[in-house]
C-alpha cells in the first residue's frame, strides 16, 4: 500500500495554471499533488557568446527551491554564494529535456530562458519542472508567433517527465516525498510526444535493481507520460 | 491622476492568505495590488554563535526575487554567486522591523528565520514583505505557544510598512511600479501597532523634498499603516 | 549630559584637509571628532555598460573600513571575499547623495569614482563620508575644468550629511560611537546647499520614535548641515 | 564501422596500475584506450558533521580534469573559483556508485575520500573513474585491514561502469570521444559484481531512443561490465 | 642620475609616527618618501585551529592598498571578491618576516594580527610595511607587558626590509616607483637586528643579473637596513 | 648526512618524458626523485585584453597539486572555490621565469599557457615545474615553427631552477621534502642558459642566514642548474 493510497500506476492529481504571473512570456504553475512549481519562460533577444552569429537560438534553464519549500528549511543558495551540485544537475537536465523538442535554428538568434522555482516540494520536482516548463515554453513561443517575431514554431513535439521507482518491492509511478525517501530505486524518465526516450536516470538507493524491475519501471513511465502529455494538451487547448 | 486611478491616500487592494504552503510554521502570501510575496517564518532551534548561551533568541530575515517576478528578467542571485546590495539592504530592513516588536528574551534560545520571496513585483516589495512577514511571524509564534515550547508570546505589538512619495508634485500613498519609477521622492515607513515609527527611509529620486512634503508623507504613512494593521488583525482573527 | 560634554545641538570639531594624497583628482581627509575618513574622487574616462553611448556620465561610490579602524578589529572584507550588507548599503547611500547635486549630462561620458575609506571610526562614518566626498568631488571637477576636459561644472549645489538621534530621551546632533551604541533612535540626514532633503534614514534602535521626536531631529539636522556646508565652503575657498 | 575499428561490443584496452603514487592508501591509474585517470582513495579519520557520533563511516568523491587533458584547453576550475555543473554531477555519481557496495557501518567513524583526476580524456571519463576508483578503494580498505584499524571489510561487492550508445544507428559499447561527440544516445551504466544495476543515465543527444535501443544498450553494458569486473579482479589478485 | 636625485646608496626620508590611530595596540604610520602605510598590530585572544592547545601564539599579516593609493585607481579587492596573487604574496612575506624575530611560545595562546594598509604608494610598499609593522608589533607587545598579560617579551631582535635594484646599470638602494617600473632587477631584502638575512627575493625584470650585481645589492641592503633599524630604535625610544 | 644519502651537491635523479599526453602542443612529465609534475604548454590564438592590438604575445602559467599528491590529502582548490596564496605565488613565479627567456614580440598575438600539475610532491615542486615547463614550452614553439605559424623561435635561452638550502648547518642542493621541512634556509634559484640569475627567493625558516651561506648556496645553485640545463638539452635532442 502506497502512503498516499494510490495504486502503483496512479499519478498524483496534476494541475497546470497558465498565465500565473503577468510579466513572463510563459508563466505556468504546475501542481503534482503537493509539489508546486512556478515555471516561467522568458525571451531574451541575445544568445550566449558561443552561438553569436551562428543563426540559431538557445534554450537554457535554471532551477531553485524556495528556502522553506521543504520540511526542513534549506539554506538560500543566493546567500550561500553558490548553487548546489543537485541544483546544477537538475537545471542541466531540464535544459536538455526541453531542447530535445525545439529546433533551435527556427528560433532565430534569441534565447529562451526557463526558470523553475519550487514553491512547495513533495517529491518529483525535477520531473514536474520539465512537464510544466514545456507548457510555459509553448506559451512563450506562441507569444513570439503572435508578435510575428518568428513565422514558424520551433517546437516539434511535446516533452514531459515522470519518476518511477521500486517502493517496498513494487514498481510504482510518480513517487511522492514519503516514497522517494524510502524507496529502493528512483528513476526519472523524460519522453517526447510519441514516447521516444530522451532521458532516463535511475539510481538504486538501496538494493540494485534487476532487468525485470527496469522493464516494469519503463512501462509505468510510458503510461504516466502519456497521461501527462494529455494534461499538457488540455491545458494548452484551454488557452 | 495616479496611473492606477487611485486617490492620493488610497492603498492598493491587500490580500493576506495564511497557511499558503504546508511546511513552514508561518506561511503567508501577501498581495498588494499586483505585488505578490510569499513570506514564511521558520523556527530553528539554534541561535547564531554570538548569542549562544545568552538565554535569548534571534530573528533574522532573507529576501529574494524570483528571476521573472519583474518586467525584465533579473539574473538569479544564486547563479551569480552573490546577493546584490539592494537585496542585502532590504533583508536587513525586514529583520530590524520585525525585531522591533519582539522581546527576544521571551523567545528562548531559538531563531525565527523569515523568508520573503517575491513572486511578482509591482512596487513596494520591501514594505509588503514586512507587513506580510509579521503575520507569518505571528503564526509561527502561535505554533510555538500551541506546542508549549514557549509559554508567553514574545510579540508585543504589530508592525507594518508602507511606501509614500511625491508623484507629480502630489504626496501619495503606496506607490506602484509605474509611480515608483517616475516619482520625485520615495519613502518607506515602518510603524508599530500604536503608530510609533521604527524605520523611515526617504530618498529624493529627483528634486529634494521639503519639510512640508515630509510632513504630508508621514501623515499618509500613518493612515496607510493604520489600515494595514487592521487588515493584519482581520487576517489573524480569521484563524 | 552627552558623554563628550557637547550641548545637544553641538557638532564635533570638523577638519577637512584637501590634497591629502597626491594621485587622486580629489583627495580629502575629513575628521569629525575622532572619526577620520579618506575620501578620494577619481576620474575614469569610461562609463558603465548601461550608459555607453548615452552622452552622459556617471558617479559611483565605494566604502570600506580599515580592519582596525574600530575598537575590535573587523575582518578584512577583501580576505572574506565579500562586502558586508552594511558596506553595500553605505556605499549606495553615498553614491545617491552625491548624484543628487550633479548634472550627469554635463559630465560627459566619464565616471567619477568616489572611495571613502575609514581610517578611524567613532560614529557617523557614513555621514562624514558624504560631507568629505563632496569636497573631493569638487576638487576632481575643478581638475576637469582646469584641464578643459569639460567647460561647465556639473555640480549645481552642495551636499552634506549628519546624524541625529534620541539619546537618553533628548534629541541630539552628530552622535559619536558612545552615543550611537546606546541611543534609542539614529537618523542620518542628507541635505543640499539650500537644505532640501535628499536622504533621511531613521531607525529606532530601542523604543519607536514619535512625530515630535522626528520634528526635533530634522530641526537639528538642518542646523548641523548648515554648519557643515559653511565648513565645506571655507575648505574649498582656501584653495 | 567504428572510428577505432572496434566491433560494436568491444571494449577499449583497459589497463589498471595500482600503487601509482606513493602516499595514498589506494592509488590507481586506469587507462581505457587513451582515457587515463588517476584514482586515489584517502582515509580520513573524521566524518562529516551530519554523521558525527552515529557510529558509521562515509565515502565521498571528487573529480577534476587537468586543464589540458582535452583537445582544447579547459579553464582550470580552481582559477575560475568554482566547479562546473558537469564536474559536480560526475563526482556525485562516483560517490553514489561506490557507496552502493560499501557497508558504511563496518567502516567505523572515518571517511574514505576518492579523488578521480583525469590526466587525458578520450571519452568515458566518468565510467572509467568508477571502475578505477573501486580498485583504489579496495586497496585503501586492505590497508585498514592490514593495519587492523577495522577487522572486517565493508566492501560487499564489486562495482564497475561503462558507457553504451547508439552510434550511426548501431548500439555500441564503450564510446570514445569521436563516437561520443556524434552519437545519438549516450548511456552510462553502473553495475555491481552480480550485474545488479545501481545507476543508469541515458541521454538522447540527437533523436530519442526506443525501447528496443534501450534493451540492446543494457545488454552491451552487462557484457562490458562483466569484462571490467574480471579486469578489476585480475588487477587486485596481482598484489 | 636617479630621478629623485638621490645617490645610489641613499634612502628616501623615513618617518615613523606611532599611535597614529587610537584603538590598535600598535598603530604606526610609516612614510618612506611618498610611500605611506598604516601598520597596525591587534591582539586577538585566540589562535587559529591548527594551534589550539599547543601553548604557543601566532602572528599573521594582511596587506591592502587603498584603491587610489596609486596613479591609476586599482579595483577594490573587497568589491572584486578576492585578493590578488600579489596581495597574498606580500602578506605572506610580511608575516614570515615578523615571525622570524618573535618567539611564539612566549606569546601565549594569542594571535597578533598585523594589518598593513597602503595610503599612498610610491614603490617599496612591501618593505616599508615590514619596517613599520615591526614598530607596531613592538608597541602591541609593550601593551601586553604593561597590562601584565605576558611577563617577558617574545621579540628577540629587530627586523626591517628594503628594496635594492639595478637601475640603468647601477646598483641602487630603496627604489621609488619611477625606478622600480624601469629597473632591470628588483630585490627585496629582509634582515634582523644583527643583519642576518631572513628573506631575499630578487627578480630580473629585464636582463638577468650577475653574481657581481648580487653582491653589490646585498651590500647596499645591509647598509640600508642598518639605517632603518636605527630609525626604528629612535622611534621606539621616543616613547 | 642527508636523509637520501646524497652528497651536498648532488641532484636527485631527473627524468624528463616528452609527449606524455597527446593533446597539448608541449606535454612533459618531469620527475626529480619522487617529485613528479605534468607540465603542458598550450597555444591559444588570443592575448589578454591588456595586450590586444599591441603586436606581441603572452605567456602565463598556472599551477596545481592533485589533492593526494602529498602525504596528507590537501583540499581540492576547485572545491574550496579559490587558489591558495602559495599556489598563486608559485604560478606567478613560473610565468616570470619562462617569460625571461622568451621574446614575446616574436610570438605574435597569441598566448602560451603553461600548466604545471603536481602528480606527486616530494619537495622542489616549483623549481621542477620551471625546469619541466621550459621543455614543454620548447615543444610548443617547435610545433608553431613546424606548422609555420611563426618563422623564428622567440626562445633565446634555456631556463631552469633548483632549490638550495642550509640543512643541519650544511649548504645542500635540491632539497627533498624531508630536508625542506626541517632546514634552516630554503632558497629557490632560477637561471638562464648562461647562468644569469632571473629569480632568487630565499627564506630563513629557522635562524637567519649569513652572507657566507648565501655565497655557498648560490654556488650550489649554479652547479645544479648547469646540470639541469644539460638534462633539458639531452631531452630535447632526443626528438
């Protein structure tokens, strides 16, 4: 029995609120159960130095947790003077995941800057960040299309992410904090709209996992991401 | 005429949502017009080294802006590796303001850590932070009382803050961003429950201000803070 | 009775030594009682990136304390790897205060960099910095005029600053360290040559201050700044 | 055809030199083709603060690249003042991988510090680091056993790692730099002595990868790690 | 002919002002020509962690230049967030030089912290720092003796320093900035009261220097330091 | 008797391995006894900002120690976020030493970046770095000549370095760690191919050193450097 009384293949309730703040070209609040993340997409009419004059754009992501988004207050990274390894790892993952569905040559010489800020954390913040940031990205691209800054969308597929794991011996979908902190294996999977895999990061926290576990987890991830993409589509259609 | 069509002495609509997140002992979302700030109060059962063994507590504050809380995206301070001078100045002000109504000897050897994170900025973030953080602080102290960690409240008054200024020659209350960025004088005032002044910081952005202007601004601030304290009381009474 | 046996409205003796060091375009040592600060104004033929090509100049300030300018040695900020919040707050104040009397469009595309370094601290270092730095700025501008780099002075008024406070219930002018560390209220006031207010920063260290206190403190500040501006004028006249 | 003329399932030649430097308790140079990494294991008779008094040990890892270990010189991280996100990600991975085969309660209150420094990089530095560091760890533990600091080994399995990928549409084992920089998918797999999976990190650099690709890559990884563990055993047997 | 019209073996005028500021246990302003440095010695009743409980004291030094102590304004190291390599090199030298004449076991478990801050730089700041700091150290030790904190002085000799060099082919003593910036060789020499050498750092800025040059420079240094020690003695005798 | 049983004037065995790694234009492993350092010379087709457009090149050096190159593991400077004063001092010395034999105007507007990374430290790492880096520099220049990037070599002499010291009262050549950590005086000497002195840095760790000691140490250094230059020549001749 999962602490949340969900079935093994059951996602937490997902809510996607677009236009959550008023300035960003894309501004999405995504809630996956008690995990709540503000994902914004900002358009910057510059590219990093290594891309100047190459006729293509860039997309990059940053991630942060509000100090008391967690059960114990975390130190504020800005006050500490550096981002933790975990933060850097997550923001690199978010950037790669979103770039996997964007044709940067169609973006022109501009950067889309994704910011994922965790308001409340209850497990799965990196995967919810990707799922929510895709919708913010979509809104930012729509803004560019609407303003006729670009003439064709550089986005060629959806991308969403979910965690899967082995909790008390059972493969389960979408771990919350209680599960995550005591599971044997935790795997984050990122897939595109046609369920092609773009990232898979699995870690055995306790016992190693078997080939059979792997297969079961990938099955669950496919199903979960299929649902998440439907939710993204519904949110975007609501426009 | 103010850009927002308010009268000179009119506050923006204020909303205070308590228990906005689930982990912090106090967690308040304050909205003053389009300015929205999450203020949390966290109890830490330690004091900084300079107070160890002195039988008293401490209260300190940190402040941050989400990168896209503003019209132009700001650089993330955690990625920059340091907090700006403006950030430091504001968080020092918030800390002093709240300490002015707390008897630290009644808190015991523990720290209350205030975090004010700006979700959306439309002027007056430092004053709204103080007004909201007071409510979060109150909730955190109630939590300590309820859990019988302390037996008497260390809070002996309310504290709230507001900005006043000279906009197009007229003294006005509670400047929004449009007013703030073109006013001649901007003054932040912090007062306690009986309207004693604890902080007053006025800056002439354009022409110097006269003694007469000062008097008019302090009058407006008193009135505004009287209203804000009523709003705090109502929010706290709602329990 | 003030610890220094001064009357409530009595400034400490002020001495302004121009040309204190040989390289800077303006180099002033200001002594206010035992507070001694070296204020230099350096001309840099560049402007910060945000002003390039805008046909105007800039003025900025930095502040530092020598490690043993105080009773207890302070850690060297350069060794610590960062400036404290207090330092940043003060240098921002000095910059704003001086810019309030300079027409930056008349300066041309160059920067005047003010450095205020505290040799010995006995209270009032931020206000003495402003009063001294104005004289250094004046000398630097005279240097530009003399070398015909600019044809008209961008300085259109004097600016000086003083602290006032409530010490043992009495409003007093120009607090020294002994007073400052035990006063109820400490207020720093910056005024221009015709006593227009450009900055007012008051903090209740102990009990809140009343409207009446505020009025008395502003009265004292006006009188003190009037005297300080006379002292600046005399120093500048001495050639 | 692979640029190195290897068959898809062929590892590069692996060489493990123990006792490569004289001070460290374990000091291994591992060469996988042209990738050469110095892996040391140092015993520190302390544990980090969060483990003090808990009766268990710790193992942590750091990773670095010599500036000219690569085709283009990289900036020295020590001179830059911070480790890159990639470095942090890799050293966290190495630490987790090695901890997965160590019973920290049998280590006593001490830390084994792993350092993996890349002398020459030709792809696969993170996986070679893990494979080499295991041998260094083994030597350090033997040192503790020999000196009777601990009475039973805390190591309960081997651990080794390899990369697999899809290069020009074909699943291949152990990518070198030429392959790595143009492959579609790159996956790093860490397994224990009985081929249980402890880490799997796959990234689609180009097109997403299919379930079929995943299966083929895991097959190759199993085979490669089986070989690597034999090489570790042979190196350790050599005394 | 030297730019300053001095003879090759002629020191610049040296002035040592004791008790230059009021807080430090030792506070000396040393002027060597136009080079002016404030040297303070502060007593700290702690030792660094590596010496705790070892029954001995410590002496360490820090060095800084005021931003406009030089012809061109230098960036403030505190604002830059780090000390330059040159600064670190100099402060390490000052510390070693002074420790060479102090018996740290007689100091007790306390630290003497030397601060050398350059008010105006005209060549020879590191050597003048050592010569001046010795006098400040002496005053700080006298303070400890007078307060009966220690019963015997830990200082067993004088220490002073001077630069020598080859300027336009001629060995000269005590280079000023004009000489220093165009000389072929620059050597800093530190000697004790009986002219034993404790540091010698020579650098050929242009052509290498010969054995003969070396001998001539050491001769000049001995003579210069003999004079400097007389000046130190006279200053200390003045009480 | 020296701990290593060498005679006072005897160098440790020196080995210079060229082309030690495959990417750098110059890549030398130098072993002086148990001290082993990888010295690379990398060509960068840029110059630092202060030299742009001046028609000359630059040479700069960085130095680092692998964390377990020493008996006790040292903290990794990249993880600490800064280079130590010792590191900065050494890398500045290496850069100056090599620049003393290079005509930068003949190098064209490019930089040669030297990296000296200590694999194993047993005393004399800074001098071995210079001796080894010269060979790497020579190889990098040969590479530029061979590729006809430059037409004439900018190198006009050899440069090598050695330490000398007073160990148990006897002047000795080439101190190893055991000697270095207990000697009275330690001096590093850098000379060019015709034994002109370019750097001499002597420190009395214990008793001051006499003029006679200095003479004896310089004699030893000349002899040692003469041998080292022969070893450099032989290594370079070997092709």
